[in-house]
């Protein structure tokens, strides 16, 4: 028969609250029961919250680490072995070698005029006078190196006409047979025009 009066309910509640204090065994049982109840409630709560906050099936997650667009490597992560990454370079690509070209009349004239001035040194000609004849056909870089040449040691005759052996758009190599061997000179196209920029004696 249910309890319908406040006085009856109070007696029941007093009996329930007083049960743990009746003996040490009742107290221990009560504490153990409360701990088990709290633990069970916590486990059930965590499981419920975790299932609601989890990702939906089939959904993909992304990490918080930054990545480069287009599938690039992550920042601070080395690329896999065997892969190479093109790096920008500041140095421009090397220019193509000068292509061959017909010998220009100006280059041929400079070579012949330089040879004539090089061979023109009568007895007693000083280095300064000899360089004066070479200057119009010689580059500013080559002229100082000729100041140490003694004209008396330079041949006076040419055995064959000057001929081009390697003409390009920017320079032409010429050869001339002298009485003491072969003379090879390079005529280069400079801002001031075609000039003899280098020479060497063979033989």
C-alpha cells in the first residue's frame, strides 16, 4: 500500500539515510556503490559524447599542419628519397656559341692591314713608331702587350695571302705564312669596329 502522508515519507527517508551509518560494513558498501555509479555514469557519458562528435562515415579529415597547393611537401618535412625538386637559379642559362658566317669585307681588310703594318719596320724603326702603324687595326686590350716587342725581331716578308680559317658572326681567325712560320690572328667585332684582338706565332 503506497505511502500517502508526509509523515510516512519522512520516516522512510530517515530509514534510508540512516542505513549506511548503522555499521561500518553498511558504510563501506555505500561508498563502493557510489564510486561504481559515478564511474559507470562517466563512461556512458564519454561514449555518448564521443559518438556524437565523431566524423561521419566516409568523411576525410585534414591535419592542422600547412601543406603546399598541388600536393607539395609539408613545411618542415623532407621529401621522400629519390625525388628531386627544381630550384630557381639566379645565373642565366649560357648563351649559344657564335654561329659560323661568311667573312665580311671589313674583317678581311683589318686582317690584311694589320699584317702589313706588323711587317713594316725598316731598320732603326722604334717600338713607338711601329705601334703607331698597328694602332688603327688593334684592340685596346692587345695594344699594351705589343709594347714589349722589338720590331727588329719581327719578320719582314709574307709567303702567302692572309686567309680566313674560322669565320663566325663575332670573330674571324686568320692565318698567314711567314718566312719564320705561321701567324694566327683573331679579328673580333668590337663596338668601335673590327679589330685584331689576339695573335700567336706557330713555328
